[in-house]
């Protein structure tokens, strides 16, 4: 930015630049005032906001936005799925009678939807978390954008349980699906190795032979 400002400018340009800087200072001051007032309103919900921020992808502004849009009394909703349906973040059945439907969601609360989808993108890029694994699991089947909406749906259900029942968020880890179905994971990994050209059967026989008769040489996967 300093290099871009190097040069010879007329007085009118300096006037415009100074005016823009004044506007920026005024907006920063206004934002600080609003943030201070918002913090004052959120004092009774400090513990709840802390619990909500434990969910990957959820920051303080997101937690405050969610509380502002749905409130802290969720007794009107029997469960999280009803809340997600009200917010238009409930994925529908996209296939009926062998025919694919369009699969679009309703508009719902656009402020709540926007902030939760943004949180889903952030959660999808978190390291070693359940929501990150869930995001890419969905993305393989439906694409990144639809995966973000699906994860936003799951995040809202998690937040419902935190707000309504006071539950603490429990992290299952990024390998949750691998641990849940280890045999299925092993088959998928073997198939990926075969697609890359590794001879799985020969490697398995060599490994079994080494187990029966240990030798100094170590067998390796054979690449054509």
C-alpha cells in the first residue's frame, strides 16, 4: 500500500483520501460503541456463549448472532431438527420414484442461514475435527456448497442441544468415521492402493511369509 501511494498527487486527491480516512475512523468508533453495548447485553449469556464457541467454526460474533436470531428459550421446538426446518437448513429428500429432485432449500432466516453456512466453511477447514470429516464426507457426494449447507444443519442441531439442554460439546475427532467402520475404511484404502497400481495380494502374501519366517529383508508393495 505504501508503494501504491508513492507519486505526485494533486490537492484534490489528498482531500478525498483524508475524507475516506475520516469515514473509516468514524465507522471504527461506531463499531466499537455497538460492540461495547452488545457485550453489555450478552453478560447474562456469557457462559452459554463460551459453550457455543467450543464448537468448531463458531466464534463469539457467530454465537451472539445465533442467540439474537433464535433466542435462548427454544421450548417452542421439540428438537433440533424442528429448529433446523424452521431455519430452512433441513436437507430434503432429493429422490422420489427414481427421479432426482432439484433439492433447493427455502429462504428461511437469511441472517441465521448466512452465519451458519460461514461457520460450516470454517469448520470444514479445521484440523482433526468431526465437523471437518463430516464436511468432506458430504463434499464427496454432493459438492462443496451443498456440503456447507449440510454441515450448517448439523451445527444448528448441536447448538440447539447446547442452548436448550445445557450440554457440553464433545469432540469425536477427525477419524470418527474410520473408527466407527474400520473394515469399510480398510476396504476403501485397499481399493485406492489398487487404483494407484499396487499389487495388494502380492504384498499381503509377502507380509504373511515374513510373519511366519522373519528375515532381514523387508517386503514392499510392488508397483508395475
